[in-house]
C-alpha cells in the first residue's frame, strides 16, 4: 500500500525511508581488488622483520641503521621516478615500512631480553638472504601501490584498511606494526 499523507501511515513511511537510507549509508563498499595484495606484501615484509630481529639479537647490532635506511629510501625514490609515481609519496610509504619493521624489531628484542633468550629458529644471513628478499618485496610493493593509487583518496579507504588489516594480524604487536606500515596509504581528509 502506498504511503498516504495521514500521520500514522506517513510517519511509518518516513521512518521506513530513514531506516532504509541509514542502512545504505552505513554500508561500506567492498575494498578494491588492489588492496589485499598490497597488504599481503606489507605483511610479508613484517614477517621478514622478525628474522632481521633475530640476526640483530645474534650479532648485537643496533636496530637503527641510518645508512641502510637512506639507501632503501633513495632506491625507492629512483624506482618511483621510473614508474611515474610521486617520489615524495613513495619515500613516505617506504619510510612507513621501515618504521613498522623497527617497531617490530625493538619490541621483539625487548621481549627476548626479558626472557633471556630468543626463539631457537634458523637465522638466514642478513646481507645475502634477507636484504635481497626485502629488495624484491620493495619492487612488488611499488607495483601494488601504483595499482592502489586511485583509491587512496576514497572516503572508504580507512575502513577498508581497518577491515583488511585485521585479517592479517597474528598478535597485538604485529597489528600495531601493520597499522604503522599502512599509515601512508589513505589520504582522506589531508
């Protein structure tokens, strides 16, 4: 029966309309296909950071490595120019990956220090095995970032990140590191 101007029926129609509009407005569209692979690569990078922390535990080297960080960011800027991406945005993205990695490394090292031991797992060589993997992941990350670029300003971007990140979180520390790693993806409201 169509809505009539009579108050009780009209009120019912108005409430139905508000409810229907509210449900529609509260629904976040599905994330773009480009987001999941990008987050998976960031997550893989963080998993490798666990291995970096183990090598630093064994060697006693500090987490902070200014020369390596500068080299990685300079390389990212060069790759950005080759891919016609904004070098400053790419530098910010890669700096966020480095900061997320350091967050994880410092935390794991503190945990192991408190326990007086690190996990008894194989340690790949930092320079010959781990860093080449990180370099390959950076190439992949920049390709995936380019695919995600059109969605960075979408108002749904923060919600997409929150939802998709939660599926990758294995513990609170890893979750915090993923939040830091993805901190430069959305530019909504900036």
